């Protein structure tokens, strides 16, 4: 028959209170709005309407063919168009993807 060793109790250290702010100071966390940006495609003499439309459809979420053709037309007639706007990190991704496809891109525009 085996016996189990007796459990010995070890003293438990009391919890220390959380640090308090100095009297007279206000402890609050201010939230900064998440940075936003616009992805702007520029007109050039290299890319065709078809290529611009295909790139927009492939890389911009929620883009439908009619919107892509309207954007391509606006890029051609006005010199540029906002292809997407939203959180800065996503804008960086879409900007890089479109640039990698050969589209002429304006620098990301913070809003």
C-alpha cells in the first residue's frame, strides 16, 4: 500500500493594492482616431481602361464592374480618382497592390 505525502500549507502572500494616481491628477486614456487614407489612381498614357478595371476589380473589396468602369472613365477624363478610402493600413495594402499591377498612383492621402 502506498501512501501519499501530506500536503503542507504555505503561507499566501496578500495581494498588494493597485498603484493609485497621484492626488490631483486625472488618469484617463485618450483615444486617437484610427488614421484614414485615400487610394488615388492617376491617369497615364500606359494603362488601358480594361487593365485599370481588371486591377480595381481584383484588388479593391466590394468593387463591381460598373463602379470600376466609372472610375476608369473618371481617371481618364479628370486625371485621377479615389479608388478606395478607409483605414490607413488597408489603404497601404491596396495602394501597393495597384502599383504592383503597373497603375500610376498618387501618394497615399491621409484624411
